[in-house]
C-alpha cells in the first residue's frame, strides 16, 4: 500500500539520495525508518544504555538521532554535522524543539574531525553510519585518530563501509558518490590509532558494519555466538546476577 501523495511528498519518497530534501539528502528516503531502527538496535545490542555518552558523526537530519536523543540521558548525545539546514529540518520535522530543550543535545556545525576533541567528553560510543562509504582514506584516518583520542578505554566506534577488492584513491568528502575499501586497509588504519577492527554480523541494506574498539571494549561474548539481542540480554542478566551474588 502506497502512502498518500501528500505524505509521499513530505517524506521525500521517490527522490534520489542527495536531493535537497531532509530525508532524501542522507540516503534513500524509503529506507529512512529502516536505517534508524537497524542502527538503534545494533547500538543497544552492543551495550548502549541511557547513561552512556554518544557521538554521532554526520548526524544529518537526525535519522538515528531522533531515536537516540530521547533514549539517552540529558546532555549525553553529541552530533557533528556541517549542513545546518539539514539538522534544523530534522529537529523541525522529526524531533521537535521540546525534546531538544528537555534532552539538551550538543551539536557542532563543522566537517572537521577536530570537533571531536572540542566536546571534551570521553565517549562510550561513537557512530559513523554511511560516512566512511563517502570518505577518502585521508578523511577516514582523520576521524579514526580524533575518535580514538576521545573514546573511553572500553568504548567503541561503530561504522559502515563498502568492501572492495581495491582501495579508493580519492580524497576528502565524496558524497553522494560511494567509495570502496579493503577490510585489511581499515584494519591497519584502526591499528595505527590503537583501535581493534572487526566486521560485525549485522545486516545492512547496502553496506557492511564494522567495529573500531578501544582496548578494553568487550567483544568476546559474540566471538562464537551470533550478535543478537537475545544473546546480549542473556549476558546482561548474567552479569546482573553475578553482581548480586558477589557484590
């Protein structure tokens, strides 16, 4: 069943990625809800809780921010986005000023990785969904370096990329065009800044999820077990019981 014509226009349905509409600009508008749900589920499965601090790189029109900002405690969401109009539309159309006033997210209007350090926060999680798939390797390395300096020792960056047999030689920001990288190349870039690289078994419509983990981030629980909500919840319950039995 198709949405009514006015709803299709308001939601940008039928527009191309990169078109000047707040939903279409960040990707296929038909997937706007799906990408948000997929990302939120991954983060919470990996352990994101309301008291954690999170950095959203390229937060755009708050496709995932509209779920994360209400979920996280006041002042725990940080977004980086160079396009002020895009973020303003996301607040207006998806989140609302009341939520912004209540939750007090912090936004940096820039495309520079140096903004990560300006937050002066030790982040538990960082997110770069559909960012590295449009970045030259120089820019990816810049983001990894900046994030690594601001991650908690048990924190992690989760990001998507497009695997390929060869590495793109392009530089800077390439959107809406896409670029590919060999996983081994990203693994080396991560190791250069003391991050551990892992491919995550978490389905994405077009890209591949990867983990860039700080030294003390625990990913051992899904080494031999599927990365699922059920497995994550069983682990959380087990840890809670252990803390009760051995305070």
